[in-house]
């Protein structure tokens, strides 16, 4: 009886992407969006003419803070909002929810930015020693997963809802 050596099965980008998502658990970016952001009172924000391939940068100008995605510039009220929106612009999202309470945006921007970088670092760590084409496919797969999961959660209403009843009018 001859023994044959089995070659290990090649892992695909989808396998690695599932492993990244499982490892991050609650720190997975779409989970943060669905569990922490969409449960707040939000307004929707629409990115026009951007894609995940567009380079994203935050610029400080004389008029304030701008988010530049590709050739498009979007004026932001403050640095925290620009950082918050930059994460979604990198993922190529078309619409996202922005918390109406501006005091929460900075903390959420930190969590989202941390999640984004942890995702990419973990992907690089898992594919260490693999070819550059697999690494590139894994990044594209992760960005696509993030975008589709965020889009499935939805951007929310264009304007926040307010309670119409007050203590004075019962």
C-alpha cells in the first residue's frame, strides 16, 4: 500500500474573509454600524461620485475641514465628522447614517477607524507568506463584504424624527 502525500487545500479569499470577520466579532465594522449607530437617532448622508478605489483624505482648508474622495470634495462641520465619513468613503458606501448627536460622532469615528485598520492588519497577518494577488483579492473581498453589510442595514431617514408631544401638550 503506497502512501500518498496530500497537498493542503488552497484557501480562498472568501475563506480568509470569513476568518477575519469571525475573529473581529463585535469589532467587525458592519456590526458597529448596525448595533451602535443605526440604533441612534440619525440622518442619512449620501456620497456622490465616489468609489472604494478613490483615494480618501481629510484636508484642512481656510473654509474648514473637507473630506476629499477621488476628485470630489465634501465640506464637513468638524474633524470628527470627516473622520467618521472617511471610513465609509474608503469602503465605497453610497449612503450611510450619521448620528444626529454630534457628541457621539468622535467616539464612533474612533471605533470605526480602529475596526477598519484592524481588519486590514488582520488580513495581512493571516495571508503572510501568500502571494500578492491573494492579498489583493482578500482586501477587495473584505471591502465588498463591509459595503454590502452596511448597505443592508440602510442609511436611515434623511432627517431625524422628533417627538411631537411635549409635557405642555398632553
